[in-house]
């Protein structure tokens, strides 16, 4: 009986060791691949080294910037349009990049209402970018409604940061 427990413990420890050592290898390979993609995009844009491993909320989606909306609205303001023009310029220079536009809302309102509002925001952004010459096949949309707030708080300062459409690079 004791021998079987020792054998089972040894097998479990070996399996854990193999799992941990294998789990680290793909991460290392991924880290090595990122600089070359980042350098290629920087060279293509003839600009500084850009990080392409995140979203526009984190500042890790190249020059793509998150855009913000007024309360209960999916209309683009002049400031939002200017930001989207800059985003379109970046996408035109980086023709291999594909993005997902994520629509978000603040915490007020029902889940269903905010999912619909987030979808309207994402589709409005996508449509505007199409009008600026970005091909539809390079963009997808999704709505998270109020489910993925950028900031937590129950005041206008927090709510205004959560009423947004951000960009995630899906293909480099």
C-alpha cells in the first residue's frame, strides 16, 4: 500500500514538472517572435518602435487610440472623428494589421441595453473607418456592453472612460 502511494506521488510530481517546463517554452518562443513583428511595423511606418501586443486601452496597439462617446450615444464627436482619422492613417500604413473594434458602455442601464449600445458604437466606428478607406475585411466588431469596464467607480469621471470603442489587433 505504501509503495503504491510513493509511486503515485512520483508520477504526479513528474507530470507536474513536465507540465511546468512545457508551459514556459511557448511563452519564450512568443516573446522572441514579437520584436521582429514590431520592428517590421516600425520600419513599414518609418517611425519609432511600436508595441503590438495589446489593445488601444493599454496603449499597446501601435498608434491606435481608444475613442469615447457621450452618455447614451453612439454618435461621433469632432474629437472622436479626429482620433479615428489618425487611426485610419496608421492602418493605411500598416496594411497587414487587422483589428477588432470593441464597443463598451458605462454601468448604467440594463445588460441588454448596454450590449446593444456597445454594438452600435463599434459598428459606428467601423463604418466611419470604412469611409476613410479601411477595408471591411480588416475589421470585426464585438460588444461587451458594461461587462468590461476600464475604470471602476460610480461617478461621471469613471463612466466617461467606460463609454468607449477600443481596438485590439487580431492579425499583424
